[in-house]
C-alpha cells in the first residue's frame, strides 16, 4: 500500500483554466483540491480592506503575524470568518498579484499549502506549485491560453455573478497580472521542469481534464 500522497500540480497564468480543470481532475481521481488562489486572494482582500499597502515592512509583518487563515471544505476563512464569496471581485483581481509578489506573504502560506498534501493526495493549482511548493510532485502541468481567450473566460465568470465589467478592463488587468507574476523576484510564474504544457485555448474543460487524467494514469498506473 502506497503511504506517500499523490501530488499533482497545475500551474499557469490567470484565466488559463487552472482552477476549473484542477478541481474537476481532483474529483475524477478522488483526491483533495488545493485552491491556492483562494488563499492569496483572502490575504489580499484582508490587507486591502484594512488599508495595508503591498509593501514590505513592519506594518505588513505585524498584520501577517496576527492573521489566522484556514482552508477547508467550506472554503477559505480569515480570522474565523468565511470570505469565499468576497474574494472573487474585480477589486481583488486588481490587487492580488501585488500582494502575492511579496516574500513575506508567500512565506506565510508556504507551510500551510504543503500541509495539505495528505493521503491519498491532492491536485494543487497556482503559479508556483510545481516550482516552489511541490517541486517533487508526481505529475506537473502548465496550462496556457491566449490573453483574449482568458479575458473572455474571466468576463463570463464575473458577469455570471451579476457584476458589470468591460472586456478591455479585464484584458488590461490580465496583462498587468501576467507582468507582475512573471517579473516578481519571489517565486515568479514560470513553467516547472518536467511539466507538460497544455494550451487550453481551443479545448473544452472535459477535453483538458480527460487529457490530464490519461497522463496521470500512465504515470502512476491507475
């Protein structure tokens, strides 16, 4: 009997389909799903709401030390309050990369993320899962899509929540997030070694998940 958790990482830029396919793949494999984006969004939401700038310093350090954040089946909680429904707003979209680029924020979440890797295993999506958090993962994927396709997906997601947003606003936001994520000094977005790149631009969710499932099955002999 295998006593080592199966760890599958799914990295990629905003809007590439990471969260959707990672969650579906986890369900298909009977594994837990680690939504790292929700953790970073929760921290960004909390700090931004309390007027704490995305700048390293004593104020940020003290705020992070006092911050209690947990992730469970019901979503992500900050200070004991479930904020899952509050962290997917355009406002958080606009600030999350700035906070996520800070070394102190990434250190705050590193151990929490790694502790989620328990039997039978997890599917973790993010921007540094296969490079920093789980460099020895059994299977690594890197999803990409054109900025235009990613924008269409994000606009659809936002409008389905009943919010109003322009295509151009979202496109500019995605391009800026790409720049920040790729240029940050701490754990920049990049394709992990030994990872399979999948362009999801012209693929359905089911097509992407099925392809990933076949690859995982071959690697771990499901």
